C-alpha cells in the first residue's frame, strides 16, 4: 500500500522517514504460514491425541472385544461395575499412593540435592551427571536392575548375609508391605534426579544480588532459603509436581517387572489393570472405562495443583 501523505520534518529540520507497512493478512501469507508450520503439528495432535481419546470414550460405553473388533452399546454399565469393583479401588488407591509418594519425595529430595550440588566445582559437576543418569534409563531397565537387588537371593540379602546381618534379611518382593515399599522406592529413584535438574536450573536463575542483599541484612542460610530462594522455586515446584502426577498415574512397568502386580494384587496399579483386563481378559470396554477414570483424576489433580500454585503466588 502506497502512502502519499507528505513527510513531516523533525525538530532539526531534516525530513522524517516514513516506514511503509504491509498487511500480511491481505496477501494471504498468514494462511500459508499456518498451512506450512501449524497444520502438521495440529493434525498430529488430532490423530495422536484427540482421535484415540474419542475412541476410548466410545469404547468405554460398549462391551467391546478386540478379537472380534465388535461390541454392543451398554451405556454406563462399565462405569457402574467399575465403581463397585473392589479390585479396581485397591489398584486405584495404590496408584494414588505412588503418585503422592513421587510428588513428596521427589520434590524434597530434588530440592535438597539441588542446593547441595549448586557449586562451581568439577566434582559437583560430576555428581550432577551421576544424579541424572537414572533419568535417561528406561523404566524397564531400572526395574530389571532393582529386581536383581531385591529378590530373595538378590544382592541386598547377599550383602546383609555377608555382613552377618541376617536378622535384616527379608523377602522384599514376596510380602505385601515389602513389595509395595519396593515398588515405591524403585519408582521414585529416577524421579529424584529429574527433579534435581529442574531445581538446579531454577537456582541458577536466581539473581545473586538478592541473596547478597539478604545476607547483608543479617539473614542466615535458613532464612535466605525460606524467604528468598523458596518463593522463586515455586514455578519449578509446579512443573515437577505436574510431571510426577502424570508419571505416578500411568505407572505400570515397575509393578509389572518387579512383582507382576502381586502378591495377591497388592502392587497392581490402575494402568497395569488396564493392560491386564484389556488384553488378558479381552474386556476392552471395561479397560477403557478404567483409563477414563484415571484420565479424569489426572486432569482434576493437575487443574487443582495449578490453581493452588497461582493462588500462592499472588
């Protein structure tokens, strides 16, 4: 578009340069840019997330069979059976236990390790790498490593025997409490390293001037952490808590490899129950209903956590 208005002079008498602006929308470049850059990820999101979610909702309302790829519409019957199923509530409760354990222990351990490792030294750089190594390992590999440690003839009991501490030997995976504790510990072990990395990044983003000013005012290390450092770590807390919530709700490989969901279903999680019922028992509709309840729980807890974090920041 051409601008025929006369140019004005500046204060020193020189002519003012007028910048010509072009409207992108009028040339259709906005639509073309979206078609090239925005459409592929949008379509990927639709086919990878929205379509499977819609199918899961549809199957949860049917008595669906994977082998015959057919089913009959039964409405909310799967949900009625689900809410009266004691095995589901046990798995659901253990899933919530894993989730709460991940959130609390991972954040506490992550903050503590981040504060300790936040030092400009090569030794501490090496320790940061060691702390992060469990994060890059797959859950299956981690579960197999710990299974060699926690079995009755594993490394832990052998070590206790060699130290003449036979009274501490235990069937870590053969009893209800031992199996549940083992699953909790193995699940939280790599997540502590992940939380440490997030908190380390947040600590290094805190201006040194704030800490120095608090120190000049006479604040000790504890007061500096409480009144200066911790408020600035709340965004990292929200990120870590959300990720731990999702990981805890979809946890299944640790229980599957360590205990197979036993003994007597003591370590079965909601996600593991979805796999067992959907594939072993071939009740895909009922498994889809369980998945929808777990998804609703994740969404509810995530929204509540974000709301609480925003309220605390005000």
